[in-house]
C-alpha cells in the first residue's frame, strides 16, 4: 500500500471523490491542493473509449497549447545544408547530422524533442532502439519529420505537445504550471479536449471520451466533467 504524505492527505480531504467538477471548479480546487514549495507541473489524463490493440484505433498527434506548457523545450534538429541553417536561425538548441547521431549512441540525451528532415531519416532511423523507448523518435504524425523546419521549431518552442494513447486507452498531456492563471489552465484543458475529440477514430464505438482528471506534480487527482466535450 502506498504511504501518502500528510500534505497529500490534507489536500485529498478537500476533494469530493464522488464528484466530477467542471473545468473551472477543478482548476480552482487544484490551486488549493497544490502546496509544494516549487512551481508544480499540471497534467491532464483522459480515458478514451478505444481499443489501442487495434491499428485503426491508435490515437497519436500533436498541437500547440494556447498558453504553452510553461517549460522551455530543448530542440534537436537533424538536418543539413540550408535546412540546418534554417534550424539554427529558428532557435534550435542543437543542429547536426552524424555528429549528433554518434553522441546519442554514446548516451547523450540533453534534449526534449527531436526534429528531422525526411532526407535524414535513413540515418536517424537507426537510432530507433534508443530514441523510441524514450518517446523521442521523430514521426510525421506529430510534425517532427518535415522540411518545414522553421515552423516545427517555432511551434515546439511555443508550447507544442504530443499525445499518444497508451495500452490502457489513456492519454496523458501536460497542461501547464500551477503558477498559470486559472483561465489559462482552463483554456489549455479545453484545447486538449477539443483536439482529442477531433482525433476520434471512426472505428471507436460507444462513449468515446469517458472521463478525465487533472493533477499537479505532488497533489491528488481531481475528476473533471467531460460531458460538455463529448459532442
């Protein structure tokens, strides 16, 4: 049995576990329960009515949060020639070719997102065994395999987040920081919900968006009423 801290137990007493709060109420309550002495990350979790084992019900994508995540992403770009220059001008933290591939193979991972031009993927693909398990492998579905390097880097720096359904049909997405204004957290939550609704696969039957919750790094989860987003 997991032993919870006194702070966590006190915060839990403020939450009605039988209730699903509307987004505004949930965010306000989240602020009350987040008592850590650092700027906690806020995360949203959605339970979807899909079968992740079936290829036609896999959900994966990316979008830019209206107010970002509150975290500055370190972007690595695999590109050459003019596209490498474009990446540098756009503010990419690391730009290179085989030199970066060699560093990664030696255990270097001082970056958060990887972008690659399509002509680099033959070489970058060899990093699948090390980048894949960390969720860092570039993918066209998330806009990280592209010749539009400037656009990709700018979106990532502006707060672009990736989402992918897990084996239990859940999706976890960062929502921002506890220091964000309530309105910004609510708008980020609603943007995520809307994006997931638009990503609903045609093969999904029954209730698609089943439930959701938000939580801070050290705080308890708070259920959010998702009925307004089901249509």
